């Protein structure tokens, strides 16, 4: 009985951690809107987690030419 409960707890903990990791590597709707404002027609499908993190860094940083930097990531 203890083994079953331990296994169930481990499975649930792993599943919840996986869900959190997947959502952290996505742009929020506000970020998507801002990217599309800066780069009209931007294709935001199939971005890697590295691309998402780089774009978030640009959006929330104080850099200039944000549109050009994001365009470079998307191409």
C-alpha cells in the first residue's frame, strides 16, 4: 500500500512539474500582442524555449530597436 501511494505521489509531482515547465516557455497574450505590434506579420508558431526566453528578455528589457532584435530571432 505504501509503495502504491509513493509511486502515485511521484507520478503526480512529475506531471505537475512538466505542466509548469511547458507553460513557462510560452509567450503571454500581452507579449504576443507586443511582438506583433513591433514586427507586423510575425510568425510566433513553433518557437523554441530559447527563442521565447530571448524574446521575453527583449520585451521586458530597456534595449532600443526591439523590433529589429525580435525580427532577427524569428528569421
